C-alpha cells in the first residue's frame, strides 16, 4: 500500500493532477495502479522530450474529452518548454483530422490553462 501512496503523491506533487482513476485503483487494485504507473514512467523517462510527451498526452486526453487530464498535461508541456503557439498548432492539426469539436469541447480549456501558466511563468521573480 505504501507504493500506492507514493504514486498518488507523485501525481499530486509532480504532475499537479489527481487522476480520477488513481485513488480508486490505489484502494482496490494497487497492483494495477503500480503497473500503469510503471508503463507511464517508462514513457516519461523515455526518448521523447518531456514537452513532446506532455503535448501528446494533452491531445489524446482532448480527443477523449478528458478535460482535467488535458489541462494538466498542457500546463506540464508549458513548464517543459512548449509554447502556447505550438500547442495551438497541434490543435489545428487535430481539427483538420477530427474536426472543430475537439478544439471547442476540451482544447480551448487546455489552451487557456496553458496560457495562464505561461503568463505566470513570465512574471518577474518566477
């Protein structure tokens, strides 16, 4: 159970997000949470730059209309060096392939969260 607490802490402190599945899995299926986390860490520590990984997560969560994840990953992408303009460009690509609804339903929320974080990071003393 200690491992589950560490995983929940990682999500909360490192990603600043509490995925809705994590609490439930930690209580009822800690092995599944640990397995998912191991796979996720292999991607986080893999070959792609962090900003690219977070961008991909942002887009995939947006495609699934998972707003909380899309916003959290968009903010993490900005913190890793992605620009808001790059994020919007990725959503333009999604719009070409999947239509405007992805941008309207979840994309705008993710972009606004990223823009807010970007502006916070630009403030003096940050």
